[in-house]
C-alpha cells in the first residue's frame, strides 16, 4: 500500500471515530506543522502552542475534511491560518512593542560585538513583514516550491514570486546596513 492510500485509510478511519488513526496522523505530521508555525512566528513556545491548537482544530473539523488534499497540507493550512490570526490578535493587543525590544536587543548585541552571519541573518528575517517572512522561510528553509507555497498560503504564484523578491531585497538592505 502506498503512502497516499495508507494516509487516506487513516483519515477515513479517524473520521469514523478511530482515535488511534487520528493519533497516527498527527504523529506523522505534527513536526511539519510545528516547523510551519515556527517559520511564521519565530518563537518556540508560541509555535508549540499553535501546533497543538492546529491539531485540536483538525480533530474538531475532521468530519469536514474532504480528502481533496493531503492531511499534511490541510493541517499546514490550518496552522498558517491560526498563526496569522494569532499575529493579528497580538498586534491588536499592543504586543508589537515586545518584538521591537527584541530587535533593539539584537541590534545592540551586533553593535557591541559582531555576531556570526547565521544569527545576523535570522535577526534580519525577524524584521521582515509576516507575509515576506512566511514565503521566504517556506521557500528556503522548508524547501517548498513556489506553487506549494502559493497553495498553502492561498495566494497566486505571482504574488509568491513578488514577495520572495521583496523579501530578498529587504534582507539585502538590512544586512548591508548592519
């Protein structure tokens, strides 16, 4: 039995009430969901919380899943939506000040003593807009192609390409300044 048929069988069993089948599905894909959440949020504990929330949402909405995509894609889409909802809520509550403080701290550390290139790049990525950071991380860190990123974010391929170009240009500018 191939992977797709095996997953389809697990989904159908889970939809019929088999909790072990649902557990198997989430064990297979929770790590990927966490990486998606972390790529957007850039915070380990927030990514862990939202991964759990995404799994609970999948469980509650499992009957609505029509098997038009893989379970992994469906879980990823739910994770992305929850992350964006979380970020919007966080901004409304004024938590953006915390992010600004993180950036100032990173800049101060850089000023006192140059950090290695990897850390500098990670800090620069944190400065990108949510939409730029999401496409950049999905494309480079998660190794998704442009079409997959577009499908997950439900945006046109051209928009993904445009955001990638904008993210690269912004990163270049930030790193040249730093």
